[in-house]
C-alpha cells in the first residue's frame, strides 16, 4: 500500500519540475549568457591585438593636391573630306577617251572623260554652217538697210534668222557637254573603274574626287547628351589606326534630333596631316565638365560598403578610414567632392588589407 501512495507523489513532483520558467527570468538569463560571451570575445581580441601590436602593413600613398579634372563624352566617328564628290555623266554614252588616272590631281572644271557624241558633232557642224549663212545674209541686209535700201521687215527677218541659228548652235553645244564628265572640285582622283568602250550611265558610272587637304570628323551623338554637347566645345580626337591625336573645337552641332536614330550630327574641322585619311575611325572626346582645382584620386583606391564609399589615409603611421563622396569619373580617375582634404596621404597600394586603426609602413610616397 505504501508503494501505491508514493507513486502519485513522485508523479506530481516531476510535473512541477517541468513547469515553464517566467519569460522575464528567461530573458535575463539569456542576457547574462550574452554578456559572458561578449566579455570572452573582447578578452581574446585584446590578447590578439597585444600579440600583433608590433606588426604593420606595407603601403604606398598619394599626397592629395588640387589638380585640373576634365570629364569627356566619348563618341566614335569617322574622318571625311570636306569636298568629297562623285562626278557623273549627264547622258548615257560609250566612253571614247579617259584623260585621268586614279591618284592624279585635277582642277575644278577639268575634263575627265569623253563619251561618244559624234552624232551631235555632225549636227553642230551643220548648225554652224547655217548660222554662218544667216549671219552673212543679215550683214548684207544690214548694209542695204543702212543705205536706205529695202524694208525694215526684211532687215528684222534677217536679224531674227541669224539669232535663231546661233541659239540652235548653242543648244547643240550644251547637249554635247552632257557627254563629258567634268570635275566639280579640285582634288585627287580617289576611285575610278572606267574603261574605254564601256557604256556610262548617269548616276551609276562616275569618278570620285576627294580634296584631302580639307578634312573633318563626322559623328552622331546620342540624344541623351543633347544638353551637354555644344558648338565650340573643346574636343580631343584620337585616330587609333593613324597613331595620332590632336585637340580641336566642335565646329558644328545640329539642333535637330534625327527621329530614326535619336541622335544629332556633329562635325570638327581638322588640320591637314599626312597621317589622316578619309573614312578613318576617330574617337571624339568632348569636354563637358571641367574643375581646375579638384581633388582627384585613382578609382582603384575607392572601396565600397553598405554605408557608402570610403578610402584609407595614412595618419602618422595609422590607417584611418574616411567616408567620401564621388563626383564625376573618367578613365581611371574620380573627382572627390567631400571626405578628403588637400595634404591627406591617400593609401593606394595595400589598402584592401587594412582595417581602421591598423599600423602601416609607407614604402612609396607620390606627390
């Protein structure tokens, strides 16, 4: 009977021992455990710092100074000749004579190619004979009229016939000119694939003439740069294939946006250079922003975090973290608008291995 009495008591005692703790007491217990853990971590960090207090990181620094910073808009274009035209015949005909060759210099108005106009030449010869006869008859009639012989009507008829015959000759000569290819500009023959006996056609068979002494760069600029690119802007032009570069000014910027390409045309006049040729690729760097006293640092010295951009500076042998604001950037350089001051020693090489407060050893300093 005693065993039966004790068993319920033990069960009641066990049930009481599994009763959940008070939440406030449980929270206090967890905070005490957290405090103990933090204390141990701090002790270990202090011990580790004591062991490494003599160590330092080798670095290179850049002394910050005010400098000129320019931002450019990079556009690809091509070189073109200011005078670059193709001369065509104005009437179809068989080529009978070619007076020039590729590469030859020609002058404006020079005859380049003659097409067959033999039928017109015969018509011209006949018209010239009739014009000569009409002129002779008019001269005789005029002599008679001066002597008060004959009527005024006869005199006027002779004059009209002479003038009509001469106009016919002039018209035939103009038609004959349509069978010639004439150079419209002075320049060099850049392309000509014509042969004797070939039938030349208007608009399809021609000779390209280029004046390479007057060159320009042409490009199309995206609409997004419309407010930043203007006529007169300073530009740098790089010719990759010509191993050449030069500075110039933007001589033309179109006001209208092309509705298809959503871009606008620009042009830059170029000086005459032997290294430059039409259709060469040109990289146009248009200056759209300049600050003469800017703080500029290498982009690779800037580090990023959730709180923003930052760099490290050398402060008497100690790495100090500084939060910065980056303005415009171009190439490998960035303008810093806040966070750095003139005279700061920016840590460049070795910065990625640093923490705020680390000791550093300057191996190289660049002004």
